[in-house]
């Protein structure tokens, strides 16, 4: 359980005391698997996952945040057992490219670009599958291009800045920016956003996340998927959301408000979160997902 893992991985340092007490409030989801499976009896489990830091390790280069083959195998199994959606800050197509599974639903741009199961409005994706696209910030695309170009131009002088175009959102990575230049970068972003007040900025892991200033976030995307899957107001659903970053907090909040399911934060250090449970790293996420599959197989064979 949590404590044994702690002593083997962290050693007896001052920090582990803080982590241990945080763990009491956000117990390891691995330790709660049995309990969770008994609560879910008769309910439909639906899985929601963030990508970076949840399905793939955080790495210095965003282009290299690959998922392991093992994680992909587990995810495929999970999605064969339960409806599964990935809700990422990245461009949706980019996540699809990393994940390469067609039994998973995808949302990109922090939930602003949803490819949902087929319902009334029909589109076709690259593989000619019928899908429903929900893109509530479509009208902001031309402006987003301008913000992207302006930011790229103005931040050129700062070494280490990496600006990622996430379709409806923009990520300004500062992982490789010198500490002395950070203030300048922040000022540049706020100057640009003063000119484009339809956009706002928040902070992620060594990244400034810029997105249209509309009332739509990962929490709304989660609700949208539930609605489409037919569980909008249902009591018979048990949604599990696993994520590691600030934008995932909106989805944790939705689960807390619905009083349903398991909000799980991925973190090996104490952090302020609305999640009720925790997992330390993507490897534990994989273990947890595998645990769900195994237990679900056991239940159906008894
Ligand atoms: O919602 P997510 O799927 O978690 O996406 C959030 C951002 O993740 C990526 O950036 C983060 O991961 C990178 C790769 O490990 C890392 O280099 C970076 O420092 C992290 O912030 C992604 O590149 C962003 O576009 C996403 O918005």
C-alpha cells in the first residue's frame, strides 16, 4: 500500500511526512480497487483519462511524450470493457496519433474539440468512421491564429520558448527558458492577451495554457460524453476521471458535484486538488486500469 511504496521509493526524508499525511486525504486508488468494484456493482463504469502525465510520462520535449506499448495494450483492453475517453489539452489529432486506438473517444484543446460517439449530427473522420464533432470555440479560430502568430513573433528573442499549436488553444512551454527570462515571457503573454481579450491564460506544468475565454472546460467535456453515452442524468453510471494537471480539476469538480464516481489525481507529491484519490505516476495508472479489467473479467465469469 501507499506507505510501503513510500519507504522503498522515497526513503526516510522530511518530505515523506508531508506526502504521507496528504495520502491519508487522497488515498491510493490502487488500495481502493476492491472497495470501488463493490460500489460499482450494477453501474456502468465510464473511464476518462488525461494524456500527458497520466498515460505518458512528463518528458522535456512535448513531441516525444510517447505512450509505452504496454500502456497501449492495457488501454485497448480497458476500452473493450468500458466506454473510455481521453480528454487532453493537446490538439485532438495529436493525441490520436500518440494513442492510436480506435475504440477510444477523444477530446483535444482542453475539451474544446470533442469527437463523440455517433448520435444525431454525423461527420466522418480520417478513417471514414462516423463521428460527431463538438467544437464550441470554433468561432475563435481566426483570432487564435493571430494570437499564435503574434506570440511566436514577439517571443522569438527568448531562448528556449516552445509554442505549441493545439488547434483551439496554445501552449507556451517555458521548461527550457532561463529563470531570468521568465518575467519577460509572462509580460509578453499578458500584453498580447490585452489585445485579445477573448483569450485567457492559465499555468500548467512548465507551460502557459492560452485558450478562448468561454465557459467550457474538461468538466464540460466529461458531461458532454456522459450525455452522449446516455448517462446524462443517470444514477447507474460510475465515471472515473484520472488526470495530473490543473485543467483536470474542472473534471474532478464535476464528479464531486454529481456525487458520482472516482476523481483520481496523478501526483507523487502533495498538491491542492479536488480529487479524492491518487496515483503516483503513469505506471500506477496502468496498474489501476489493468486491475479494473481483471476484476471486471472475474465478476463476469462468476
Ligand atoms: O491535458 P494534457 O493531456 O495533460 O495536456 C497538457 C499539456 O501537456 C503537454 O505538456 C506537458 O507535457 C509535456 C510532455 O511530457 C512536457 O514537456 C510539458 O512541460 C508539459 O507541460 C502538451 O505539450 C501541452 O500542449 C498540453 O497542453
